[in-house]
């Protein structure tokens, strides 16, 4: 239960950042996932859907959406991405109430239809689970 509460609080935190648009823009987001990560993935435990396209990653819950492309545009900061054979990592620095935070998602391929995800905010893990390709 504690893990779910931390996850929901973290999701709320990031969704607040999405709605805070400072008017700046960023044309190049740096989002370029590997082909194995592209698709719609579901985590039934956290009731989240991760939609990975060729130029964006969105994490969708019943109440909020974390959209890396939108965060990049609204914050005016590029997404830093690392691609390894079976690991795809996204990190973006955001400003929330004057404080700089680093938000990261790491996707690790377990098979063609399963991957693990981990979510950290400023180095603290706030969510993790297993995704099944839909």
C-alpha cells in the first residue's frame, strides 16, 4: 500500500509540472526509443499504460498522463536518453516550485512482450513494475 501511495504522489508531482507551461519551447526532445520498446505496454498492478512511439513516451493512469514530449516543450529542456541492447533510459530535468528535479524512467527488456520499468525522482525510486505488451 505504501508503494502505491508513493507512486500516486510522484505521479501527481509530475502531472503538476506538465500543466506549468513557462512559454518556452524545445524543438528537439531527444526521445528516440529502440524498436523493441515501441508499442503499448500495460502494468496491471499499478493500472498504468506506457505508450512508446518513435518520438515520445507517455505514462497513462486513470487520472493523469506523464508525456515526456510535452514536459520537454513546456519546461524548455531536452530529454536525455540512453539506449543499450536491452535497456532504454529517459531522464529530464524539471523545475517545480523553483526546485530542479531529475525525473527518470528506465525500461529493461525481459522478452519481446515483457519489460521492467523503474521510475525515479532525483535518484529516489518511486515506482517499478512489469509491463506486458498489448
